[in-house]
C-alpha cells in the first residue's frame, strides 16, 4: 500500500531520541575512545600544572594627616611638591617597581623563576602510594625541566608582578599582601624579603634627611667638577687666543666669505676693464680727432651794437645824475630817461628786422673721439687701482682662511669642553631644585604624619591553593564524553544508510510486508532461543 506523502530525498533529517540512542550505541567504541582521550588530556594538564602556595602578610598603615608628599624629586610645574591621599601613596609604594627589584636582588632572579620540581618528603613512608607519588613527582620534574639557563632581573620582575597582590580595604587601615609560589617555604621567603624592602622604601620616601645628605654630597662633587670644567675651558680659550669661540668662529668664516666675494668681484672687474679697454682702443684708432662742420651763420645788424652802447652810456649818465642828488623831476633826469626810452624802442625795431645768413664751413674737435679718449684714461686708471687691490685681497683671504681653519680644527675639543660644562651646570641646577624640594618635604616629615608597620609576618602555607587536579581530570573526562557524543550525532545526521523498516518506508513510500533476517550466528542463536521459549 502506497502512502500519500512520502519524504523527499533532499529534506534534512531530524533524529529522534531512539535514533540518537541507537547511533550512540553503535559508536560506543568511539565514545569510549574520546572519553579516554579526555581522561588522558585532563590527567596530563593536571600533572603539568605546578602546585600553588600563597603566603599572606599584613601591614598597618597609620596616617597622621590628609595629604603627604610622595617623592621629593617629583614636582609640579610651579615647583611645589606633588601631593596625593595617603592610602593611595602607601599602596603605590607597595606596588612600585623599585620595591620589587630590591626584593629580586635580595632573593635572586634564579629563585624567583625557579621551576616546579617537587621532592617527596623523607617521612612519606614506603609502599605503593609512596612509589606512585615518587613516579608522579619525577614526571613533573621532567615536564617542567630546569628552568631558564640565565635568569634576568626583568623576567623575574614580570613574574613577581603577576604573582604578588596588594589589597587595601576601605573599612580599615590594614594592607594585605600575598605572594604565590610553587613551594611554601619559597613563598614565605619572598614575602618576608618584600615586606622588609617595602617598609625600608616607605621610610626613604617619607623621610628626606637621607635624600638631603645625598643631594648635598652630590652637589658638592658636581660643583668641584664644574669648577674644573670651567678652568679647562678658560685655559683652552686662552691658549687659542679666543674670548668667545662661537662668535670668533662665525666672524672668521664670515670674513673669509666676504673677502672671497670681494676678490672674485675684483678679478671679474679687472677682466671686464681689460676687455673694455681693448675695445675702446680699437675704436679710437678708427676715429678722426676733428670733424668738418658746415652751418648757416646769421649776418649781424651793425646798428644793434651801436644802440646797445648808446643805451649803456645814457644809463650810466642817469646813474651819475641820481648819485649827484638831483631830483626825479629835474630836466636832466627826465631828458635822460626819455632818451633811454627812445633808444630802447629803436633797438626793438632793429631786433624785429629780418637779417640774412651765409653758409660757413669750419673744422671742430670730434666729441666721440674726445669721449672715447676720456673713457680710456678712466679705465686705465681703474686698472691700476684694481691690479694693486687684488694682491692685498688675496693676502687677506689667506690669513682669514688660516684663522678659520685653525678654529675649525679646535672646534671638536671646544664642543667637548663646552658640553661637559653645560651638562654639569644643568646637573647643578637640577640638584639645587631637588634640594629645595627635599627641604620642603623635610618640614612636613618633622610632624611624623605617616608610618607603615608590619602587622602580621608572612605565614608558611601548609596547604596548596591549586591546582584542583581532580576537577581538571573530571573536566577532561566530561569534555571527551561530550566530544564523542557530538561526533556520533553529527555522523548519524549525515548517515544515509537504511538500517530499519521505518527508514525504508520513509525512503520508498511503500509499506513493508515482511523482512528476511540476517542469518548470522548471533541471529540464529537468538531465533533458536525465541522458538524454544515460545514452545514451552
């Protein structure tokens, strides 16, 4: 009988619970293998992880005020000391890199970075348990090896920063410090050294007396070195006969450059003058000293000079009469003035008359010849001046080059001496500023406004903090189990093998009437058992 709605071949299959159980049962060996693989992986991870022991200590911080200077060598832009809340300062000192480095130098980088190498206790007894433990310890020592060949302080610092924690509760003034290590005695030893160094560092930071002494000693030493450096520089400048090296060197180079420009210009002008002089001489040879000039000359009116002479004579007589004291209305003066007026009118009439001209030829000096000759004389004079100037410029340039070369040869030594002097001067100024800040801080320290005391010494951890090996192994087993189940379910979803009657009916849409059993030995035994049971 054909079913009306057969299942399409391309439609994705959905596993039922029964199919999932059958698929897991069929792949039970794969499931067992992944579980064992998870067990082995978890066991390896559990064995490879080192033991972790945590030693704990406590500080008691007693602030005496609200604010305090952190560091006398740190200042604001206006020169006042930096100030922050006391609790933050104490915690900053405990977490500072300086305290950690002192701890590492005291313990040794090799101890800080020592690998996990467990040893069985002498009183562990004998038997299977002790043998198994010894075997596991030997395996762990083999896994972790001997550690780095050369332990550096930087590597130890990074490791210690990760393994040390400082907690500062807000409800009290107790600071708790914990250090993690792979051996209990090592954890206690590291924490003891750390707490001692932290307490010493706190005293250094909050007490400026030692800093003042060190700064004053350093300042005295720097002052002596500064005086020696200044004496060496003065002796050097005196030896090379220089007051200001930079100014003298710049002046020597500039003088040399300017003299070089003048010499080049003089040589260029000399060559130009010679070329111009040669051209002018060639030109002068082709010129004539005189030129013939033909022009129209006006014919002079003979009455004009006569009238001008008469006017001059009457004018002189008039001046004599006036000088004699005659009055203007006298007949002699009025007659003379009337005579002058008549002569002037007659002269104007003669000027107005047209005169004739005649052509005249004459020899005159050539202006071009004279100008060329004058130019030649001027250039010859300038050549004499320029030829006398060049040797002097060459000698001056040579002297200036020698001076500049001498200063340039001495420049490296001068730079070294000047750099030492500048460095020592800057160092002295810095020490002066540091000393001022340290003295300001010392005024605050006189009030004893803070203290850091060890409340609880580091304990010896008797139980390990980790790892939880049983949980790691159990996690590996569970992970392997779920991995196997996931692989089996994925394989079942992608498996197209026909295994049951229902699979065949879904695939062909035809009702199955009967099946032929697989007559292997197992099936025959099962059928034989069923047949005997049914006859009884």
